[in-house]
C-alpha cells in the first residue's frame, strides 16, 4: 500500500455519500454507469455517491500529479479501476493499492503496519 502525501477533509466521506461506520473505505470509478463508488468490505455502492466531489478531489493538481507519478489507475469512463484509494475515516489518511489488495484491506479492516 502506498500512502498518499495528502489527506481527505474531515467530512469528505459523508459528503461523498458514504453512510457506513467502517474505518477503511475504498474509493474508485466504475465505467459501467460511469460513476464513483465505495467499498468498505461489507457494503459497496456505485451511483449513490457524489461523482462531482470525487472528480473534483482526484483532479486537484497535487492529487492528479501523485496518481500520475505512481501510475495509479482509479478507473475512468473507459477503463475498470486497476487501483483503489483506501481512506481512513478516522485520520483522513489515504492509501493506494491494486484492487485485489485494497479489497482485502477493507474486508479485514487492517492496513499494513496495524492501522
């Protein structure tokens, strides 16, 4: 898991539309329906989230530059995500990992290093 050098704002996940209480939540884009999604290991949803908030976040210059620098593909209108962002709802920290690894992390709710 690659830790991002930036964090989510405190209420970002709620504004995005994540209704759950789990600490780790994966974020990505789904081309089928062309919409932002979340997965917390128990629930997942696409199309129930604020697409514009998500796009506004990942297109911020410093976020976009980090994604490009590390060749991270969170999905887009034409491609399925190869990576997911994993948000820590308590600290706002963000991590990126290949989808399979990120899915395992949110399912077991433990980041490498014990978060």
